[in-house]
C-alpha cells in the first residue's frame, strides 16, 4: 500500500506491506495512518472484521473491539438509513476524545458505496480525493520525505529516507 501525508515541514510518501510490523518509526507512523484511514473511509466494510463486537439498535450499529487493532478501547455508533448507507457516526476513543461526524451521500467507487466527505457542526471537514479501487503497481518499500517551501511546494533534494 502507499500512504502520503504532509506536516508543516515536509511531504512524505511511504510504500509498505499490508501487514507491516517492522520498527522503522516513519513506516510505523504510515501504517498507523493507514489503519486509521481505513476506518474513516471503509467503515462499512470493517464492521465484519475479526474481533469487532456489534450490537444493533434500529438503524444504529455500535462497534466495540475485542483486543484487536491499534486502539482496541475505541467505540463507535454508526447511524445508517434503511438501505444500509452510513449517514454518520459518533465515537468515543480510548484517549477520552469524542466526536460526531455527518457523512455525505455515498458514491460508487469500483463497486463499493463510499461516502467521500465528512463534516461536523464545528465546520470541520474531511474529503477523500482520488479514491480508486483495484490493483496498483507500487514502488520499492520504504519512505521518502521532502521539505516543503513557503508556498507549500516540495523542495527538491529534501531529506529522504
């Protein structure tokens, strides 16, 4: 898989196996971001994962985790319509943080119905862009980071690992 992210100082791209278990700090960060993003983008496909405990209440589905994942103490309440499309969720993280997000109507992406935008009442917004389903040829495993200039453009020849 490939994960890309930005910090105020650099743009990074990492290629790592689906089951990364190594010790490289940047690859571990990339793996953690990938796992988190799976739940944000693919929540409807994750509810059947091993170790997920589900309880239903009408169109609501509460998820707990039995010793699996990076944050097994998190819990989610998914709100769905009669067709099974997720309309939003509430979460309580093991860190104590909580939140409520509304989900845009789903879009068909490679046979999956995915909501590509999330919003909160505080005007926070998450958009998934360039989402593709299917096999993709990736480069060599590892991570590369480049410094970002004042205009937000990568600085060529930046620090790479």
